[in-house]
C-alpha cells in the first residue's frame, strides 16, 4: 500500500525589509562633537531651509536651471532665487542672508534645490545629473541597478537645453542598444537612431541629422573615422 503523503510544511513568512534609517536631525542646542561651531551653524541653516513650508513658483521655462519665486506664508515675504549650478557660488537669492553671509547657508536656495531634486527622480539621480551638467564631464560610478542610465540621459538633456549640444553618441554592448533607445524615448521623449549594417550604411547613418545615435563598443574603434566625418558634415554644412 502506498504510504500517505505528509503535509507540506508551510513556508515561513518573509520578514519585511527594515527601512533605511534617515539621517539624524541636528539639534539646535547640542553641537555634535565631530562638527566645529561654524560648521554646525551652517548645517543647521541648511537643515532649516530644507524643512520650510515655503511656496515655490518657476518664473522661467526650464525645469531646473531657472529663476524661481520663493514665498514665506508666515512672514508674507517673497524672494527671487536663481539656480544655475550645483556649485554653491553660482546660485543667487535676493534675501539679506545671501548678501551678508555664506551663500551656501541661504535657506531659500536650499529649499528650492531640495524641492527640485524631489521631482520625478530619486534625489541621488537628480544630484548626479546636475553635477555632470555643471562640471562638463564626469564618471558616474554608482552600483549596478541604481539608475546610472537615467542620470546620463538627464545630463544629456541639460547639455542640449542649456549648453547647445546637438548630438549625443551612446556606446553600449550590442545586446543593450535597443534597450537604450527605448530608455531615451521614455525619459527624454527623443527619437534615437540605432547604428547598424555594413560600413557604407553606417557612414550614411552617422552623417544623418538626429540628436542621439546608439552604437556598440565592438565597432567603435574601427568606425572612428565615420563618426568624425559625420560630425564634420553635420556642423560645417550649416550656415
């Protein structure tokens, strides 16, 4: 006679992942021993600026590098903030603190940047894209899966909108070329041309108009002359 089947053990419920601890809030009465008094006061002002319930209105047409109106409903005051870079000294505010103290402690600039970095992207992704756009070139070295591609696409958009960049070349392994095309379309709303075919076809593709072209690393060195020739045709054929 067949033996009766034993009941299967119930799977153990998975423990919920512990939430990442938030950065500790600085005390206004006790200075952390690792901070000098001046650094403590600067950090307190930055913390205060990030936590304010100010009103924010974009006065320009660009989403990040623009002019903003920051209003305080409690004091009924309003200031104009200009965001131009990740660098502290290149942003501006019309408040008295900005004119008389360290520009990095202006609560209106801190509030504006914190609000902008919360929109649509994770804060570290927005920071990486803004940093790349402000310094001109950099290496994004985040771990796999943290969104380096999105940061690079957003940085490319910054270059196009604010610095006159009209062509972008993306170099990826063959298996990821079409994936990068789809990501550009999803994140930036741009059409992307995937370079393919024999040498003659690739030559005509590099010479065609288009903001972004995707190729793979295996042919990059062999076709460096085609890329350079395509860039020359693009720039020097225009009046």
